[in-house]
C-alpha cells in the first residue's frame, strides 16, 4: 500500500501500480501494508483503478521508494511510491487556514514543479528545501501530482532565508524617508 486516502488504496508490486477503490474506508490498512486487492478494472481521469474493490490482508512485500526526479516522472509512475530529494517549497496553499492538508508546490533546481496534493505536513514553509516520499497521483488525466499519508514522509533538509537587502545601494548614504514628498526623481529606495 503506497497511499491510504479514504476509500482509495494505492497499491504497488513488482509488476506495476493501481488504485483499489473500495466501498468503505478501511480501518485495518496502513501505508506499507501488504494486501491482495480485487475489483473491476477501470480508469478514472487517468488514474488506473480496480472499482468495486475488495481486499484481504497478506504479507511478504516491503514498501520501498523509487528514487526519481520531477522531470523523470511519467504516467507509468501513477500509484507508485517515489522519493524526490532536494526540492524547494514555493507555495503552501491552505485556503487561508481552511484546509488542514494544504496543497504544497515544490520546484527542483531545473525549475520543474509538482504539487503535493492534500499534503500531510508538519511545519514547512515557503523557501524550505525538502525530501518527499509519496505516491504519484494524477489530476484530470494528464497532470501528475504527489500524495503522501504521513507527515514523516516530508523531511525539511534546509530552511529558506531571505537575504538582507544592501542598506546602501550604489554606495550612497542611506537615509530614512518618512513621506513621499521627500523623494526626488532618480532617488534609490530600499523597501
């Protein structure tokens, strides 16, 4: 099991990955468990799934993340468990505090971005560098996204810092301006 999301269980084995859509929210299945899922093969907005699914507990498989990059992800990775390292948090959108699980957008060094949808996170901020363990999901057939189940799957490896601006641009003496009438055309200002 690579993700538990209500009635959806993302499953992965050596042959591939798929979403098992059950009729109820299972209470006895957790991330990393081994189960045998059955159902009717279908596709929902690009998400391969077994609908009307049932499962039985099993054993023998160990959840292991595939090391990859944002750029390397493809439709073949949907429902698989991946590790993406060293990405920068560029947005944490929680609908002004209304969502306990925000949508977090991250960017790699090459500028590629991906969203960690309904992120289960604890204490991350824009500018942080993180490593992410997550299942690959899909939105509206073509947009890949990440989904995680535990806050421990997102590790902050560096905190973002905003450098202090140069207090004296162009070598000029800085002065405090209290009203705009004190400014002249061509003056440099530091905000």
